[in-house]
């Protein structure tokens, strides 16, 4: 009964509880299980639990594949929504730039002459044409055009990416400087 009571009240082990082996004791490691005739291969199990475990693993793998496919589909849908939103914002910004250039063309006409105002009007027309081209295409068409541009002239694509990165970095640093002030 004393052993049962000792097990019910857990006590930390102290140095007095540990007895070292005798000095003349020798250590012999046990033989590995693979040498003892035990077969650990999953195919050798004749019980039905092994088959159930295999089907459970297969079911879990299939469920994981289904969840990954669903997640990929949801991510693609969200990316498409963000791309559509970005396309709308870009066309709005380009439309405003075109209008700004047209307004500036009138001021240039008044101050420098019609010849220089015509340059501003030409730039406004080009920006408006770009706006129309972007607005008419779907996001998939724009991505296909971008891929084709990168495939045909990778140097131009790298240059554009570096320029866009520089502009974004400048805008971010300017925004952070204004926020800190």
C-alpha cells in the first residue's frame, strides 16, 4: 500500500534516489530490432489496421490536394479582383493626366505659341490613346501583352522594372519624410 501512496504523490527525484551500477558491471547494447526478425515494412502487416491507415493517409493527401486547389483558385480570384481595381485606377489616373496635358497646352499656346502647345496636345492624345487601349483590354490580355514584351525584349523589361522601382522608392521615401515632419 505504501508503493501505491508513493505513486499518487509525485515527488522530485533526488540524488539519494539514484543508485549507480556496481563498478564491475559491464554494458552490452541490445541487438537491433532489424536483426531480431521483426519486419517493419507496411506491406507485411496482415491486420486490417494497416489497410485503414493507408486509406486514411491517402484520404488526407487527397483532402490536402483539394484544399490547396481551392486555395489556389481563391487566390487567383482575389488577384484578378485586385488587378481589375488597379486597371481601373490606372485608366482614371491616365485620363486625368491627359486632361492636365490638354489644359497645359492652352497655357503653352498663350505663353510660347501654338507650335509648342501642339506638342502638349500630341502628348495628351497619346496618353488618351493609351488609356483607351488599356480600358478596352481585359486583365488577361494585358498580362499576355506584358509576357510577350518581356519575351521579345528582356532588356526593355528590366529597364522599365528598374524605372518603376526607382519611382516607387522615391514616392515612398517622400511620403515617409512628410509623415516624420
